[in-house]
C-alpha cells in the first residue's frame, strides 16, 4: 500500500485580516463618535455657513477665557508634578528608609484611583466645612475657618498636582532602577556632592522619563473634567467644563462640538510634538 498523501498546507491568513476586528472596534467606539462631533460642529445654524459655529465660539470671551485657564492650569500642574514627582522619586529610589518598596507599590495602586476621589479627600480636609476649618474654629472660637482656597484656581491646581504627580513618578522610578549604582559610588568617591550627582548623572539619565511623564500629565490636565467639577471652583472654566456648559446647560450642541474639536486638536498636537521630541532625544 502506498503512503497516504500528505495534507496540503493551508494558505496563510493575510495580516490585514487579523487587523480588521480591532480596527472595526476602534472605528465603532472612537472614530465614528469623533466624526459625529466634527460633523455637528460644521452643521450650519439657521441657514448660515458651515463654519459659523467656529466663528461664533472663537469670538466669544468665554471661550478665550476658558482656553487661557485651561492652558495655564495644565502647564502649572505639569511643572508642579515634574518638580514634586522628581523629588519624591529621588527619595524613594536613592534614600533608604523602611517601607520604600511599599510606597513604590502604592504608587501603582494610586494610578487606578479616579480623579474625583482625590478631590473629595481634599474637600474633607480643606473644604469650607472640612477638618482643617473645623480644628481652627474649635481652637479659636471663630465662626468660620480661613481655608477657602480649594474653591479657587489654586485649589484646582493643588488637586491636579496631587492626583497627577504619581504619573510622573512611575516612569521616573523605572528609569532610576536602570541607573548603574557604580556611577553614583564613583562620583561620590571623587568628592561630588549630592546636588552635583543629581545634576550630572541622574538627571541626564531620567530626561526621557521626565518627558514621557510630563507630556502625559500635560495632555491629561488639558482634558481634566472631574477635578474642576468636584472642587466647585466658581469662575474656573476650562475647555471640558465649557463643553459641558454648552451642551448640557445651554443645549448649544454646535458650540459644544466646536470647543470639543479644539480641545482634541490641542491634545493631538501636543502628543505629536512629544513624539517628535522623544525621537530626537532617543527616548
């Protein structure tokens, strides 16, 4: 008897076939709603031109104020997160103390917390009827406490720095773990002070991580909604808050979509700039 014929090899499935399911899901849950937002922003209002909503929004003082507030809060929070995150990451990585590993692990857990939870905790401490004001009134007998900054732009800035600092610390701790401790020991044996070691050895090695964490915080702060809403800061209107106000409170959907498109364009532009800078820096 002859040997049975060998089974024919099945034709390989083209790579684009495997790409279809994720592309379809991405298009359904993200690209299609985004296209609807852009379409709504270009919908003529009362027979006017397609870009009438853009001209109306750009000419409004509320949009210009919201744009300026969004930018300065995002930049201020990013700078604060970079400074505080770098300092705390240095302490955790290079200053031995009991519980350093537990603190580093807690940072990973902290990243999963919703932003409104941190803001709610700050309200319990520094709110109008919070713990700090309660202690003050108990000790002094005053009718009200002095801590009222949480409902100001500075309160929003504090809440954003508190919440987003771990997003800078996480890549920094990963970068610090890759630094050869022999370099630090040699520099120290040659008489270099800690500030010089940080400036000449640690900082250059951590620049890509700083850029990654800082760019992430900047984009997230530009789009932050929960912190501004839960602090109850009157007069602090960012672009996401303006979208909420136009869509929910005023039912002006074309204007809300215009603001949303501007917010998305800024975020995508910053991300593209970060990618260019990171490639040139070798990150």
